[in-house]
C-alpha cells in the first residue's frame, strides 16, 4: 500500500497518508496539499502492519524528513 508524505521545502514532514488506490490510478492526484506543501510517495520504510497504524505513521513523521527537498529555483529572463 503506497504511503505519501506531505512536506515543506526544508524536508519537514507535515503528514503521512497511506492509501489504497484502485489499480491503475495515481493516488497523488487525490490529495490536495496546503499551499507551500509538496506530496511525494515515500520508499524504503517498512511498516509492521498493512495498512500502517496511526502510531507508526506518527512516529515516522516525528523522526524522519524528506532527504532531498526541492531545490530553490530562480526565475530569470
């Protein structure tokens, strides 16, 4: 079951969402993040249960961050 992180430009996780999307559907299109937050699927985390428990998700969001937040970009002409 895919798990998605809503995070800010520093990599701080604001929420983790685990969803079971219908086959062939992209669950990221179903999530609306608050302004300034980004959404990405997380990989490399093993959960004790499927779906993950709320306590597991909260513990991960407190102890982890997104390793590669978006780079700063500058718009020029």
